[in-house]
């Protein structure tokens, strides 16, 4: 399931970068300050493809920010529609996808899984200089996740009896098999950010 | 003390008396400045926005009397006295008695009285009130609506200008304002020219436009016109002025502008406005000038004559004795001809550059006798002549001559022809009959010899015994002026044009006196020199230019090849590439004539360039000044201004008016008093001056215009489109003038009718009287006749009876009228 998703996303990215990107009128690099505040390095490229439409592809990741036992990598492609006819100026609405794999421990529960979501973003690009913008974005989206939850007591994985049984039968330990599989939909904030944009060309 | 008091008294009287008598006129000069700060924040500067009047009074008392009058009013015509007006730099000059007084007055400020006291320089600082700039009271409208202005025009330069008010909330930071003015020809509404657009960007628009252009402004065609000012939502006012070269200086032009505003997505405002009216102001229109055209010295530009080979021929005819190869002694022409031929040949052989090419000697014999011996005779005759020639010509000449001796016997047909020409048709017919019968010349001869008319025929034979000589030779030489002239006259008669060498044209220039023909010659020489040398011949070009100028035609391309604009000097001598010959760049005469040409073409810009090349010699001064003045440099160059101003009374007024200042207007008004009142221009200029006085001058302007129209109606058309005159005033004046004219015409017609009626009446009366007189006369005549009859009867009776005395009856003529 996740493999398919990854392929799909890669394909989408390729299309964005090389297919539509060939017509780009403007090319900008940007980074989201809010993510940085969460100690998550991130960067994205935005390309203007038509007078009112631009496409953005970005990636982010983190590892144990502020000591949290959290690790996450993901990417966030987005198509934006600019309302006033000039791209990267003033109001826009964006339709975006988020794909991420994550892993975190919390309250004795270990989460490990992938998420894929679709979200709608609203934003405003504030021109600072001809080459620099500050972009405010906020949105919400429906996100599908699929994860393995493991709980542990006294440094021992608590697993379901079936797996233990199988392990004893085969003599092999498959850590992934510990825990329970969870999946579901979450409605959550999407693409919150204060982006600094530098227009390359 | 008392003893001397009378002396003192006497002395005092003497001094006072002297004081009263010694009124010498002196010239007083000076400068009047503003003691307060002007608009630029500087004190002690001349008044620029107000006319400064200097009133001249012969006595101090007189000045004091008038001081209050002057103080209370504004303008010149308050008191009856002389006055002077300060020029732009505040200087004045006037003639005043050395014990007189001057009153200085500027605007509404209090007048200042200054006693002359024998001084020659009186400088004055007046307290000008704080000068408010000309205030335009603008009722702000919410719409963009520029007001059309009357623009100035000098020659082919049009100076449209306007101010575009952008009311608040029309502009935006994310919008671009484009003003595209364009020039319209008022006669046919054609668009002549697009002026430079004005582009105002809002800051947001500007920055995002930069992005849109890929951070390269070259991609935006309007970038060069983007102003530094940014468009905002505030009220703005955009000044615009341009200089346009117009194609037809005799027409009027107006200017429109498309004003457009667009934001990121759409054009949200677009409208056309007229911003300059068809009423152009032409301050230099009435400037008087005449062209000082200068011919080139023809001897300096004489073309070197080129020698050419010319085919020439000479021919003579000699007659011979019968049956002999000797010249006919009865014909004296023979000797002369032979001598002339020999002389000619000697001359040719000795002449420089002459080569004899061909001899054609044809000896002929007459047909009588035997043909063979005739032929021999002809040959002998040819030999005779040939010998005459060869004896005198050197061998080396002879060796190069193609000789073609021919001996022929003239047939009887020639005799017949000759006789026929002499109206001896019968004999000729007979001879022809003989020729027809036989072809043998011997038989023909025998037959004819037997004819009755043979003696008659014989008379025609000697002419046939002759030698013709024809010589062709080449002469390598130049033509003399007489020969050139002869060719030219021949061409004039036949009408077939031929080509001449340039030196031949040079001679023709000197010989031809008719100006029309001369111009044609100049043009031909000019065209041919281009064809021949690839560049025009300066003399022909200059002469042609002068000829054109004389008849008000212009062609600025004629003289341009001789002028190098990079050189600001005249008569520069340059070596040609060959290193030996030289040429003159910018000959003074040519530059001067080209200047005239440009003025004629209304291209005052280029005329000014020519003026800058011309040196500052006294003879150039006036022409230079006119060119620079017409080119619009009169405002910056004081010398130009003064030179043109002093050149004629009309020019003085024109130049003062061109300043377009209050002081200028006042000076113009003063200068206009000196103009010739019989000239319509005078009244037109006076109308302009009055018109500039605003509402106060309305009536004066109307009166002056009417007077001008009555002198020359062509000024109606000028006034109709003159931006120097108020449009409404002109319209109503024209109406009034035409109305008055119509009324006068009606009145005249009425008077004429009345006069005619009176005349008819008088004629009728006269006729009646004449009839009455005729009647009376007839009656009288009848009476007289009757009396005569009676008398006759009485006389007859008296004859019969002489003793009886005839009674006398008298008629009076008093009744007769």
C-alpha cells in the first residue's frame, strides 16, 4: 500500500518538475519558518506555469526535535491558483497533497507509519522586494494514516499472542510484527506556515 | 551787513534762475530689484512676474502731483507721461531732465519717487509684495478630465504641453497609468505623430511587473517611459511637454491623449481627451526677415576645360577648263579657293592636337566627247588637286591620312537635272529621251551634240567639270565660349537637349541672362555633375539654390553634401586623398544659403545648426540671429534677442510679445505705438497686445482686429486659428465685422440707389428742358423763316416799288433758353 503511494508521489513530482515545469515563468525557492520553529528543516520549489497557476513541491523532515522521540520525513506538492492574475502576488488558494512517514514514541506507545492526505490551503503572498515574498498559509485536510502501534512495559514489547506464537514456531523475531496495525482518517490543519520566498528567476 | 544783503539776494535770484533754466536732458540707466525674497527665496533679484514701470517727469513737483495717482492704480496708462519698462534683468534706460524725477512702480506695491539730481545711474530696490505664483483655482473633480491648452509653435516645431490631473482614488498601487498623446492634423484629422507616452506604475504593479518580465526590463516595451514617480491613490498631477516636428508648417495641429489605467487583470479606465486645441500660438509668425543669398565666386569654382576630339570637315569646289586639267581662268574663285585650302591645310598640319584623318577628292568631267578620254581627264584633275595638297603637307602627315581619290564623268542626266532646275524643262525632257534610248554615253553625247538646243546645253557643262575636295580632321581642343553659345542657341532653336561638359555649363552660366533659362541650366548642370562625378558640382548647386530661393521654392538636399555639421567652422580647406588637390568644406556662402533654405522650409532646427557653423562676422550677424531666433533660442541668447528686436519696428513688437511676460507685453505695447498705422499687421499685433490685457483689453482687441480685417481680410483666417487671441473674442469680432461690412454694403447700395434715382431725375428734367428748348427753337425758327419770307416778299415788292420802306421786324433771343 505504501509502496504504491510512494511511486505515485514520485511520478507526480516528476510531472511537476519536468513536465509542467518546462513552461515555468518564475522559479522560487521557499522555506517555512513555522516548520523551522518545530526544528524541522524544510524547503520547496515553486514554479509558475500559467499566469494564474503555480506549482510547488517541497520536502521536510525532522529527527527528535526538542528531545521528542519523533522522526518524520515527508513531502508536500501543491497547485496554487492566484486570484488577481499575477502569480506569487496577494491571495491564492492551493490544493495540496501531503505524504509522510513517521515514527514516534509517546506514553509508552510507539507509532510507526505513513500518512497521505489531501488538503485545501488559503494564503496571502506579501511582496517585500521584487525578489522576496513572505507567504502566510493555512488550511485543512483529510489525512489517511496507516501505522503500527506497539506498547512496551519494562523495555519489553507487548505483542499479540499470535505473533509470539509464530516467532516461537519459526525461531525468528520480526519486530514489525509486534504491535497492532491501525489505519484511519484524520481531519486536521494542513500546510500551516509562514514562508520566506526567494524568487530565483 | 545790510550793504551786502542785496548782493546776496541778487546772487540767490541768479542761482534760482539758473536752476530753473538749466534743464538738460540726460540718459539715466539703472536696475530695479526686489528687496524682498522672490519665489526662489532670493532677495535683491529683478522682478520676473510683474512689469516694472519707470515714469518720467520733467519736474519734481509734477512727479509729486502724480505720485498718488500712480500709487493707486496698476498698469501703464494711468497718467499722461512717458514711461520706460524694465527688461527681464531689471534694467531700464530713459531720457529725463537732470532735475526731473522718476517714479518707480511695480504691481500693487507702493510707488517710489526718486529725484534725478543729475545722476546717470539710479538703481532702485522696491518692496515687492510677496509674489504669489499664478494661482489656478481648481475645483477638484472626481474624474480625469484634462483641459485643452493652446500650444506654441515655432516653424516646424510644435510644443504641445498639458497637465493631467489624476483625482484621488483613481490611481492604485497595483495599477499602471499610461498616457499616450498623439498629434492630429487639424485640416484633415489625420494622426501625424505619436508622442512619447507617460507611464506611471504603482509600486506593487511595478515590482510584480518586474517579476513578470523575468527580472529583465527589456521585455517590457513601455519600460523606457516609466516615470520615477509612483502611482498612488492620492491626488496627482502629471506635467507633460513635448517637442514634435510637424510635416506641414502651414497647418495647425492639435493633440489628443489616450489615458488608460490597468491593474493586474484588466484595463479599468480608458478614454481619449483633447489636450491641445487647434489654436496654435505662433509668436514668430509676424517676424519680418529677408534672405541674404550669397553667390559663389564663379572664378573660384571654374571647372577645368576638358579637351575632346572633335570631327570637323572642310570642303571646296574647283572648276576647270574644257578638256584640260588646269583651273578655269575665268573663274576667280578658283584661285582663292586653292589658296584658302592650302592655308587651311598648313594651319591644320601645324596646329597643336590636330590630326588630319581623311581626304576625299572627287574629280569630275563633263559628259560631252568620248567617255574614256573624259575619265582620263577627271583623273588628271584629281591628280592636279592632290599635287596641290601634297606639295604643302609634310610627309609624316600625309602618311597618316587616308586618301580616297575618285574620278567620275558626270552623265547627261546631271545636265538634264541642272536644266530642269533652271526651268528649261523642254530641253531637259529631250535629253532624258536620248538617255532613255541608249546607254552608251558616246552615242548619247553625239546625239545631243546634233540637237538644235546644243549651244544652250553647252552653258551648263562647265559646272560639271570640277573637283570636290573633302577633308576630315580631328581637333583635340576646348570649345570657345562663342562656340558653346552657338551650340546652345542651336539647341534652343531645335529644342533637342544635348549634354555639355561642366566647363561648357560654366560658360553658359556666364552668358545666359534669362533667369528661367538659367535655372534650367543650373539644374541640368547639377544633375549631370552627379551623373558624371557621383557628387554635385558646388557652383551649380549653389546657383540653383539661390534661384530656388528667389522664387520661394525650397530643396534642402541641394547644398547638404557640401556641409559637414561636425565642423563648426566655415571655409575649411582639406586635402583630398590624392594628397595634392584640396577641397573646401563648409564654404561660407553655401552654409549661409542653406540656412536660408532651411528657414524657407520652416526647418528652424537645422537653420540654427547652420547658424552655429557661420562665423560671427557683421554680415552674418542678422541672418544668424534670425535663424537662432526662429529656432527658439531667443529666450536664452540675449544677443540674438536684441539683434532681431532692433532689426525692425514690427520685429520689436513680435519679440517683446514672444517673451510672454507682463513686462514683455508692456514693452510691446510701447513699441507698437511706433508701427505704421496703414499696415494690417500693426492692428493685428495691437489686438494681441490688448487681448493679453485680459478682460480690460477686450474692447480694444475687438476694435483693433476689426481695423485689421478691414485692411486685409486674409487675417480673418489667421485669427480664427490663432492661439494668441481669445477664441470667443475672435469669433464675436468676426461676426461683428461681417455684420458691419454687410450693413455698410447695404448702406452703400442704398446711397448708390438714391444717387442713381437722383441722377435719373436730373436726366429726366434735363431731357424735358431740352425738349422744351427744342420746341421753342423750332417755333423761333418758324417765326424767323416766316419773317424771312415776309422780308423777301417785301423786298420783291420794294423792287417793284423802291420808294416804299420795308418795315423791320425783330425777334428777341431772350426768350430762347
